[in-house]
C-alpha cells in the first residue's frame, strides 16, 4: 500500500470514529439509543417506589427531544401521570414574579433601586437580629440602609423564611415562618398577600441588606409590590402580562374546579426513601383547589404543567419573546440571567441574577454549559435553560420532603445523550 493510500485510509478511519455510529441515530443532536437510559432511570424510581410519578420534558431549539409521563399522579386513586398533569411549582413561581417586576420597570412604574418601603411602609426602617459578641443570645439592631427591590430580586435583603431559632417564635406569633410550615405556604391564608407582607416588615431579619445571600420571603414581597405598583392583584397582572399572552392556559394560583382530576397528589420521602402520601390538609393537598383564594404568593403560589412552564422558559431563552409575543426586552432577560451577587453565595461558581441561579463555571453544576440558568421548587420540580446547547429542561414531581438523588441523575442522563 502506498503512503498516500495509507494516509487517506487512516484519515477516513479517524473521521468515522469521530462520528456517531449507525446505532446512534440522532434526534436533533440526541442519541435515540442513549435517551433510552432516561426511560430506564424514570422507570426505576417509580418501580422502586421512590417517586410516585414523573413528567420530564426536554426541548432543543424549542422542539421536544424527550417527553414522557410515567407513574402515578395519584397512586391511591389510580390516576396515571400525563403530560397535562398539574403540579404545585412552589418557588418556580418566583421567576414569573421577577418578570412582572421587570415589566413594571420597563413601563417606568418602578426601578430596581426603589426602596421596598416606598411601596410597603413597614419596610422603610427594618431591624436585624444579630448574635452578641460574647456568642450568647442575640440583639436587634437597625438595618444599615433601606432594603431595595434589587436586594429582593437577588435574595440579598437579609430576609429568610423566619424558621431560625432566634426569630421563629416572633414569626409564628404573626402567622409567618413556622406557622406556614417551612415558611413559603400561603394558599390557605384568608387575607391578601400584602396584609401578610406588611406584618413581615415589622419582624427582624437575619442579615444586613446587601451583605449576604439569604433565601426567603423576598419574592413574596415583590409580589405585593407588583400589586401596589400596578393597581391590580398579582394573579391578574401575571395572567394579563405573562401567562395569557404566552398561552399558558394551565398556569394558575388556584386551580379551577374542572381541572381537579389533573392535579397531582403530594408525596414525601420516608425514612426508607420510599414515597408516601402526605396527609390531607398538609403540603397543599387541597388548598390550591378549595382554599380561600385570597393570597397570591409571588414566591411559591402557582400550579402549572411541564408544557406551560417550558413555554415561559422558551420566551426567556429567546430574549423575551415567543413567536410574535414579547414579554420582556433582551436586556431585561440578561439582567435576570447574569450573576448579580458576585460571590455572596460562596465560591461555588453558582451565582444569582434577577430571578435565576446562574452557572458561571463548567463543572459547578454537572455537565451544564457556562451561562446556564434555572431554579426549582419545594415539591421537587426543577428546570434549567442551557443557552449554549439551546436546551430547555423541565422536570416535574411532587415529593416533599425529597430525599432522593433523582434530579442529579436525571440531569446527567440528559447530557450523556447529547452527542451533537
């Protein structure tokens, strides 16, 4: 064999080795064969009883590359999971409320530098609970500066969910913190959200504004500010400005009665890691349908479907627009998806923008690309957008507490199938 023929043959072998094999038939860059591993993963968690049911949806360039419903929406009632099952999305509500704030900013009704106290008077002067220098007990001191809307968007206002031992009793006395479970639950409240937030402003917080990342009531406060600045309820504003225009017909603060049979039940991990149904009246089994329907929690109040939430995320991935509908400008979306807190969340390369966790170093969040962003909810729901790979991923379960490692394994199973 001549040297030229040998080199040509070698080049062909190298080229062929670098391409997907015939067994790796591709679906928009995903190996169909490797996606079967995702099927096996979902089946294993349902069959082992660790999760009652799962809905998974992965879009690339806005088109589904993986969508599957497996298991039970309500195992005891014999209702199977489906792609249109309704889920409590808890803190995934925060993203819509943050968009609402930035829409009001774009309309000139507020700025991110506005003091929260401009809209809710009890926040004009706040207090911080600090540990005494001798390490014994705590004292209340005045906040060094007013809390701003920017602080609330980035969770740097020093406001928690009020469950810390040094402040828990004070919060519970005002029907907040431990009185609402883990602090986030308002669907059973027979009062508007602004009434709750006005009381919150009289309670001590746990860090000085701007000095620490503290996850808590921040976005519920923003929901009240949306109501104050717009003159309508948060429910009406989000419906008219976000869910309505985007065709999110299955996203609600309180579920219409005719959709009750599509609502997933809540389970929780027991000591053996098995999913057990939560008692009625706890974890929101009924309030999202039969509750007072007065408190619109901007931090954790919505129910939605995987497809609806993916529409919302796709609008943001596309710079604020979905088709002919625009809900934000590209620059506002960039504010939401760019780290605005530096290293206040620690040196783990996961920052936080005006509404989303940001992924700033490859490897800090598995195989997600730098620039990815997303968040999740207390019932185990989770989402991520990877702009570099043009991916939108939504994972829906109802498990609280969730003691599984399902989310990490699911993420790895998606990226291992992405070959192009």
